C-alpha cells in the first residue's frame, strides 16, 4: 500500500514538473513574439545647422558649340586647308570646291544683267532722232505710193467705161489702192508712237527682264559662295570626314568643329533639389583627375524631362581654366544657404490631411508630431515650428508606423 502511494506521489510530481516546463516555454515564446513585434527604426537627432550644406550632382561635360560642317553646293572638293586638331577663327576658310563651272555660271549671269540694263536704258530713253527721221521717210514714201495707186485706179475707171480694160484689171487696181492706203496708216501710227517718246509697256518689260537677270546673278553668286566652307565660330577641328578630289554635296559632313572656349556641364537634378538651383549661382566643378574649376549655373529648365524624371540644368565653365574633354563625367558641388536653421531629412517628414508631421521618438514609442516646414534645401526640410534641438525623430519609413507604436532605435 505504501509503495502504491509513493508511486502516485512521484507521478503527480512528474506531471506538475511537465506542466511547469510547458508554462515556462509558453511564457518564453510570448516574450519572444513581443520582442519581434517591436519595430526597429533609424533615429535622426534634430540640431540647428551651423555649416553650409553642399549638394553634389554628377554631370557630363560637353563643348559650348559643336557642328558638323558641309558645303551648300554639290561638286568636287578642290582643297582642304586645315588639319585635324587645328584651331580656327570664325569666318576662316576651311575647304573649297572646284569653282570652274560655278564661276562660268556667275559670268553668264553677269552678261545677262548687262544686256538687260542696255535694253532697259533704251526703253526708258525712247526712240532716237534717226529712228524718227527714218520713220518720217517711210510715211512720205507710203503717201506717194497711195497717191499713185489712187491715180491709177481713177484712170482705170475711165478706161473700163470706154471698154478699154477688163473688169478684172479694174478690180486689181482698186485693191492696190486700198492696200496702199492701209500701209500709209500703219506707217503713220508707227511714227506717232515714236513721237510720243518712251513706251510704258516697253519700259515695264525691260524692267522685268532686268529683275529676272539680277535674280539669276544672285543665285549664281550664292552657289559660288556655297562652294567655300567657312568656320561659323572659333574652335578646334575635331574630325575631317572627306578628302580632296572627293565628290560631295549639301548635307554631307566634311569636317566637325567644336568650340572649347567654354564647357557645358549638363546635369539632371531631382525635384527635391531643383528649388535650390538658381541661374547665376557659382558652382565648384571637380573632375576625376582631381582638377577643379569654378562654374556658373547658366540654365535651369522650367519643366521636368519626363523620360528621366529630373530637371535639366547646365553649368558653364571657362575652357581656359581646365584641360577637359567632351564626354567626361564631373561632379558639381553646389553650396546651399542653410546656416543657423533647423534641418531634417525629407524622408523623415510626412504629409497627412494637408499638414506636415514627423514621428518623434519618446523613450520606446513614437509620437506623431505636426510641424511647420519652411524652404527645402536639397534633401532637407527647414523646420520652422514643432521641433526643438535635441529631439529624436524617425529618419525614414513613416508609412510603416502608427502613432504610439513601440519601437526600438537601430543603434541601441
């Protein structure tokens, strides 16, 4: 009996120990789950900024101007007067076409203009005295012919009445009289025109011919001018694509000219930073080889490049200050005017119901705190109200937190 009681007591003790162990394991599991549910956050300590902020944006160097040059006319390249790498001045002749045919066209056009000028002068002056005198003689001759025809016709009438001539002969003489009188009228009209002086229609026709001849001359001269390739700006010959004696034409690139007197650094600035970039601001530009130069912001695009999601910005650097090459990647350091202001990262500020807020860290939880923001300085907001120096706020990931939620700071 005693043995059975002892076994029972042992069994009860074992059962109690197992239950205790199970309860302890459950408690430990609950504690672990509680710890797991506490989110870890990055903390940012709010301080009044004492130093100027500097933005750094990378960009690509490009020459101030670059152009592919080609002739404006077709022909055979007669001369190339520069070599690759040569420095040239604006207006300098770089190459020429064979101008033989083109010059012949200019000469022919000059001849047409000269002839048209002579015709115009003659039309404007009217008939010369000898032309008038000749026409008067023609009129007198026509009068004599008409008078003679009239007499012969009168005599024929008398002869026909006496039966001396036939009806056909009478009709022939009558027709000769009418024709002689018509010829006289034409000569008198011609004399009248000469006596009136210059004919308006003749002058207008001569003017039109002269104008057309001048148009042809201008075209011929332009074609001759297009046969000479000149530098549109000062720069360096970067490439020569064609050779002497080669046939070429409009639009066919002969050489490439670049202007290295200034370099353009083309940047793509994010929307959070674009408000800080102002035309005329000075920028420090740093190249991969360590060289530095001072640049100036010369262009800030008013619209975003939708394909890149950023705003194009251009910084101009004097070519005399650096020995750069087109296509290099450089870094522009832009200093922001943000001294003695309280700044927090853009990622630490949220917007709710048209107001800004931050998640302030109070011991082991977060508190949603409304703030009033000022300007934006690169990737930082200026805080005007709502925070004090020394406050700790959540640096990022606000959308995953709720007001009053327990958190653990990452560096603790």
